[in-house]
C-alpha cells in the first residue's frame, strides 16, 4: 500500500510531519470508539506507546513493510473484569 499527502505541508521537516501525525492520532483516540485502528510511520512508534499509556489503553502493532506501523488501540480492561 502506498501513502501520500492529500495537501503538501508548508514545512518540510520530519518533526513537523511527526507532530501532525501524532496530533491526528491523539484526536482520534479522544473521539472514536475502541478498538481504534490507525497507521503511523515507524518513527512515531514511541509516541503511539506514550499515547496508549497516557489514555490507559493497550496498543498492538504490526510492521508489514518496515516503514509504516498498523496499530490497534483497545481498552486495557476487558469488559466485565472490573469489580464494583
């Protein structure tokens, strides 16, 4: 699968692109239901782990091509396992 930008960034830095990617992922984690599937560049692996930890989630990753990670974020607590 090939990925490309819909609109080119006006900044040509890796850090800017990584920040945008993490920002989009953060927003999706706050607004979309779990489990959430996402694809991020391998350079954002650490940030994906941090987002999962910060939100009390588990993240599973697959790296089929060495450049992009396919992630699945899910709840750390399985339904019915919480005691009242």
